[in-house]
């Protein structure tokens, strides 16, 4: 496949929800009158292809090579219940018509041409499993003339008329049942599948979505589609496809990479959730890497910290920017193609502490800013620069675990390619400094390694051992030689410390009046020592913070609220 026009292992992907990125054309906001409701996240917020085109230079400056956009086809105005609009693109009404809220055919082509001019590939989100929920649940027909898809998909014989999926382990239920109340397409119906293929590509007429020049496709809900149809679709469009199999099991995920080009690495995502949010042992992630032999091409796996169906990282991590920086460095170091969910570079999600498994409103907010000097923007830009400079190593090299011990917060891997340089990634998932002596094979005649995330730091190598110091929630990406110079942007952190012995099995949280703190729900503090707890905030820019500690986020400390000036370290001794 042509690497210039096709997705490859060398790419780095920026994922957007088109409606939530940037409003470039106010004229298409309320085209049908009631679906555009600013501030109500279940409805359209105004983002469009014109707005995305205006911000391509921003995505390019961040260092990405590809953009994954929302499904472009026309959607049903609302869900069956009427409490959600099709802003996300997964309520397909007409496979052959653009979503008028996003723009016209001409505007989509203009976006694609501009992206190509800037060296950015565009990835299509393709829907082969379902349309919106039009069918009457008790009959084989539609409720009324409007509640039906556009021809030719208005034929009830093209659908499975089965109840909602309740047991995803039941293959019959998964393949023929309704996913979330959406009408399930019968791919085994030749006319239905042929119509799907034609909607996406008609090479003899240069029609269909792939006539626009998409570099590949993300395939939605592949666990609900027989694999032979996924393979047939990819072969038909002639572009790489990666599937969404929502599973934590490698044994379930891996077969899809044999059916199509690749698959999203949900098993790794779930384990990263365990390690980074719940402080589980690194061995949970290592168990996933130990199964990489099940995949046809581990370097093709699509890796991610969060997305439109999962909680944003900062919301789960208590606004801990250091933990996010460490997790991002890990994502960029390991095998696979990294995907960044829009707004991560602008600290989106910090104001939310999630409780629901799927949070399809608060993790889909409008893009808040396009600040190219934001600390996280600079960090991600640097990670993209490292992937670009060492592209062959990451795209084609192998991954080897250097250090993983039960109960140890430090983890280290080596990326290497035969005859090429090596790179060591080391990560500290704890709030205190860690020093380790790590084994370093294949490093003959190497005296020290240079940290690409802070080129002022050098790690000494002696007799095949690497002496390494890792800062709290810190990461190092180390190489033997580098000509680059880079220092991480200064951190404007506010540190709240509490001297308190909480007792075995208990923990401390903090609530306050300044985001991400709030008085309704606490952020969990990190354990620095048996009697020392700490909460580090990077969001507050100026002024003072009022706050208070709670035991297990239930029992308030006695006395008045504490007050601290931002960008200082404040220590208190709470009593309960």
C-alpha cells in the first residue's frame, strides 16, 4: 500500500469528534431547528469540517500525521427516545449523503485536499453494523415515514429483528442482536452488503466515501460483524482498516487483526486503567505484552489512554498532570500506533471524577482552547518529535521488558532493532523519587544514556547495568546518542500536604473551592509516607485555594477551612 495515502505503523493519530472540535461555519448549526443546543452535551454543539480545516495547522504543529474524524454520513436527528441527537455520527440515516451539520460534499473535499497539502492523512469512521433505531420493536416495519432510513436501506428484510444484546459472550446474541437499540444490519443478505460496499466505494464511478481520499478506516463494533465481511470490506476499499472490539481479552481481540489490518488495543487500555488509576501492579500490563505473540503484527495495534467511549484520563487521575505525562510517555514508547483523544493537550477532563463505565456526555465536551504554549501541548509535541526522529525503531523494532517486579512502582522496556540504536523507556508510577539499577543488554561500549524528555539528564551505564533515578510519576526515554536539546516546560504546581495517620486500609481525599477541587466530591491524595499524604494541582493559575481533608471521602476533618496560595506547598495536620 502507498504509505503516503494509507495508514501505516509510522503514523500518529489525533482523534476528534467533529461536532466538538471547532465551529467554523455558524450557518449549519441549527439546520433543522432544534438539534443544536449549546451547552447541552447530548445535542449538536456546532463543530464542522470548515472548523476542522481551520485547525489543521494546530494538529500539524502538535506533531501528528493523521486525523481520525467522526462518521461523515447523514444521521437521524434524534435517538429513538428523543433525548440525544446524532452529533457523534453513529445514528446513520443515509449512507450516501453528508451530515448537513458538518458541511457539504464540497466542504469535505476541501478539507481532505487541505489535509493532504499539510501532509496529514484522514481516517474515516465506518459503520457496517447498524443504522439508527428506526424499526418498531414489536413489528417488522417502521413507525412512520420519517422514522426509517433512506433508500435502499429502508428494506426491513435487510435487518436482524432481534432483542437488545445482553450477553456479549453469546455469539448468536452478539451477531444478531441490537446494539444499544440500533437497527442491526444483516450483512449475510447479499443486497444489503453490496449496498454497504457501494456506499463506501464504487471504483468504476469514483463514487462513495473513499473517493474523497481517506487513508484508512476505523470499523465500529466489529465483534457484532462476522469476520469474513470485515475482510471483504477492507479488500473492497483497498485501504487499511482497524476494528473496535470492546474486550479486555487478547484471545478475543487478536483474531480481528488476522481478519483486517489491525485492531484497537482495548485489552491494554483496560490494564492501563488498572495500573494508572487504581495503582495496580505493572505486572497487569506485562500480562498483556506477554500475549503479543497472539497478534499478527503488534506494532500495528492502535493504542490509547482514552477516547469517546471511555473516561478521560485526567478525570480519573484526580487532575494529576504528572501522572498524565508519565502515561503519555509510556503510550509513545510501547509497541503500537498511538492515538491521542482531542483536548488531552489542553487538559480536558480534569473537572470530572467519573463513576459511570461509559460517559458519553462529559467526555465529549467542546474543545476549550487551542493554546500551543500549554504545558501538555509542549509535552505531547515532544513525544511526537521523538517518534518521528526514531520512526524506524518504533515502527519496526521489537519490544523487550527490562524490569518488572511484583509490588514495584518502576517499569522499564527496551525498544531495539537489529543493527540499529536502542531506546530505553522507564516509568515511575509513584509519588516519590525512585532509584534503580536495571539490566541493559545489547549496549556494548555505551557509557551513558541521554534522556530525550530532559536532555540535561544522563544515566550512567556500568558493566551492563543502568543506574537510573526517576522523579515522582516520572518517565525517561533514553538513547545513547542525541543531537537534540529539550527541557520540559516549568510546572506551576500547587502542593497540598497532610500529616495524618489514617489507619490501615483508609485513605485521604481533599475537597475545595477551586477546580479541579469541589465541595461535592474529593480528589484522592497520594501516600508519600505512612503519615504523609499529598495532592498536587496544576490547573489553578492565580489566587488562593480553600480546601479541607476527608477520611475516605466521608468524614470531614474538624476546624476551619485551610487556605493556600497557588504555586506553593502547604502542609497541614488534620484531626478527625
